[in-house]
C-alpha cells in the first residue's frame, strides 16, 4: 500500500507536486496518469525517497522509504530503464542489486528467466536494446519479491511484443495481490491495463476513480439521433427539457434524455428514427477533458475535429 | 539492533553488521564487475613501476654522492609512484560516484540503500581499501626494485633500518588518501570532467602553486598540501620548515576526511 498525504514538492517558484493525497491499494493495477510535466515522475521520486518533499508525506507500507530496512524487499521500482552502467553484464548488475539487500543469489537467475534474459545474462548491458533494458529494469524491480511495485512509463519505446509482456506481467502481479502503480501519459495504454486510475495535472489530483467510472462520469455522454424530420424532433426534445446540438452531417447530439425515452417520444409522434446511438466518450476523451486545463506544454493549435472524435 | 521477527510477516530486521555487509558487497560487486577498473589499476601499476625503475637507474648512475644519501635513496623509490600512480587511481576513485551520476545508476543505488551516509561509507571502504592494497603492493614493489638497483652501488637502504618500514607503509597509504579525497570530490561535483579537475587541483595543483610562492609562504602554506606531506612521511631525514612526519601524516588523513565529510553532508541533503 502506498499512501500520499498532502505531498508537496517545490523547485524554486515551480510547484511540481501540489498537496497530492491518494492511496494505492493492493490487488489491482493503479494507473498514474497525467500529461508530460504533470509531476508523475517527481511523485514517484518522492515516494522512493530520492527527493525530499517540501511538505507532506509519502508512506510505503506505513513507513517513509528512507526508513525502510532492505527496501527492495518492500518496494520494487523502475524509473528509468536506461539508467544502467553499460560496462556491466546483466547478471552482474542484478547481482549487485541483490546483494545490496541481502537477497539470495539464486534469485538473480530466477528474475533473468522471468524477464526472458537468460541468454544474454553474460552480455554487457551497453549492447542492449531499449526493450531489453526495460526487461532488465523490471527484473531488478522483482528481485526482492516486494509486495509493492512502481513503474514509470514501463512501455515507453517498447515494441508490440514488449508492450504485451509488460501488460500481462502487471495484470498478473496485481492478481497475485501486489500493489502496482504504473505511470503513463497514454490513456489508451492505461485503459487496457489499469483497474483504477489516478489522474494528475500540474501536480494536482484531478481524478481518483475506477477506470470504468471515469468514462461514465464524464459530462460528454450523449445520444446521436438521425431522423428525416430532425428539426421537428429537435423541437419536441427541447420541449421535454433535453439539450440538442445539431451536428454537421444533420445528426442531433442529445443530452439529458436516454435512448429509450427519445425513441418513445419519436414513436408517439410518428417520427421515423434512422439512427439512435448512445455515445459514451472514450477514456481518451475523458482524460483530455480532465487534463485540458492543466496541460503544461500545449500545442499552439488544437487539432481540428478532435471534438467530434469518439 | 537485534533480530526480531515482526508480527506482520515481514522478514526479521537484519543486524547492523548484516546491513553493513550488504552495502560492502554491493559496492564490491560493482567495483569488480566493470572492466575499466582493472585496466586503470593495471595502467597505474605499469607506469609507476616503469618510472620508478627509470628514476632509480638515473640516480644510480649519478656519480656524485649527495648529502643525506639514505634520504634520497628512499625517496627515490616513490618518485614514480607519487607522480604517476596517483593520477589513474584518483580518476578511478572519482568515477565511483560520477559514473553513477552521469548514467543515472545513482538512483538505483539510493533506492537499494536509502541511507546516503551508508552509501558513501560503503564506497569509501571498498575504493579506499582497493587503493590501499594497490598502494602498499606498489610501494613494496617500488622499494625493493629501487633498492636492488641501488644496493649494487652501495647506495641503497634496507628494510631493516629503523624508520624504513614505516616510510614504505606510509607511501602506500598516500595512494589511499588521494583516492578517498577524489572519491569525496566526485560525490560533490557529480560530473566527471569537473571532478577530475578538482581532484587533481586538490592533490597536485595546490602544491604546484605553493612552489611559486615567495620564500616564507612557499613552505608555510605548502606543508599543508598532500605532496609536501607525502614527502615528509617517506623521507628518513625530514626537511626543516615542513611539518614533522607525524603531523604530515595527519595532513594526509585530514584531506580525505574533509572531502568525505563534505560529500556526506552534500549527498544526504541533495535530491538525487
């Protein structure tokens, strides 16, 4: 379990993490989302005791990371897969990490096998591809068989095979009862992997909810209606208090009434309905809505038609 | 700290000794698993022995008998050593921290051992230990090599003479003192080029600067630098105007102690 309590980190005038409070629970994959520069990595560094918070606390299993004895047996983490010494072999790198926390040497072979790196164990890391470095970093995180795992953008730069491997591994770890926190700036990736989402923007908490409910709670849910007598139907709908927005192609985007109610109303007036589609915004859209205010580096022009997506 | 099994099913708290062993093993595996460290030590050994032999050869073929012959004969053993062995070993020591900072590996290190003083102590023990062993081995090799070349001309000294074993041991320690000073500076500065420059300035630069100072200051200030102090501890007839061999030894301990203390304060308060 990871508990953040009003965690704050300032770098000079910049507040990177702003009064952040949330709890990451075991048994599920918790996605940690936010645009680039939202403070995800800084938050993880604070949890790991690499940076000292300006105020507030981050606890792992009820204790501050810096107070943990043999911390790799409690928390496994991967922040940056490329942060390795290229001259060392994969085996030696893992061995050094293992002995630092009194982890038995046999465990090194086990995690190499788990990560599919047995064949390159004696090779120097300098020659590894990014995908192999990711596997090595994840192997290192799993060395101490810790109950809590934390990965920063673990699928960044991976090929399809690597992405699938990471995804399955995360799901398996959560199913085994681990606490799994995974950061990403890609909503689509998290939609496939995470059971629960924590969304931050500019260091502030924007959402802390199950992945499912994040789409439902979005204000963008509506019903697309197409009818040969669209304007007549629109009048009837607004008369019942529904919100109606005509779309470019003649369709009506209706809010405030669900599909059966719209169908009944049309039938009662003998109006033919050619299309009736309840639309739930994609997670991507829900995410964009949440973070729109807080995007640190916004493109100068927004992509035309992004609104009509989903 | 005693080992007590906690009720939450977590592993028993390991003793302080076990945790110290962990940290030493961590740094030892890292030191021995990077090939460049062996190459550096090999370069240090080859260059040191070669230069020492050259100096001894030149000295042996000089006909004039110099005043304080024993002094010069002993000091001759360590000329190549002090001038050339110190540089590669200091660079190796600097890299123990700077290579981790530049690759980002330092974050793995601090995640594995969150107590930063423990990381510093582990690195100091392993790097300092390696430098001490290398220093003593080289000191004795250089001593025996030089004296073998000089004794043919009846100008050598023997290990049995009073003060000689201490001087040879002290010479070996010089390498360790330089390495630990460099290690501390590497931790503070983090970047390799700057840290190497600072280490060489501390180890050699200050002494070189003192040599060009006017007379009273040359030794008044110079005696607190490492090369002057090193000369005093290996010379059998210490030069007046410098510190005594005992106080010079203290100077050789104070430099790395100060560097490591500053390093500990800096890395434990700085974000990694």
